[in-house]
C-alpha cells in the first residue's frame, strides 16, 4: 500500500516520503498548483528556511512534458504526495554539484 496523506493536505511526513522516493529511486505523484504531476525527485534542499525538491516532471495532468527538465517544487505546495511503484534513473539534466545546493542539501539521489 503506498504511503500517502489526507487528500488536499500537505502531509506532515512529506519530507519522509520524498526521502524514501529519492533513496529508492521511486517516482511520486502529487498535486502542484492544482495540476496532477508525476515526478522523479532528485534532491531535497532548503532555501530561506523552506524545503524544496528538484525533480524531473514525467507527467503533468496525464501528459508528458514537451521537454525534459529539472523543476523546483516547494514542499509546502505539493499536496497528496504518494510514492508509487515506478522507478527512475537519475537524469543527465541534474547536476548534484550545482552551486545552489552547496550547504543546503538534505538528501540527494545516488548517481547511476
């Protein structure tokens, strides 16, 4: 059974769900800005005392994106997070050594 939260809520265990997804290289589904998204989360980090995840968007409202890119999602904006049984490989668009992650990384996906 997938880990999830109450519909429409920011789960108190959002950090734990994303840590699990990153560690196991599992995709997550969530609602972000009222859109259903499927994400491949690559890194959890902080900025100005808020927690963010950089992830590759695999689907937005059931459709694949026009281009593969890394997006930044504020954890407080992700609702209905569910870790799903779909793996991913770290994408080449992700650079774990990017200066924006220096000193603020909470957890990062292991490279291939």
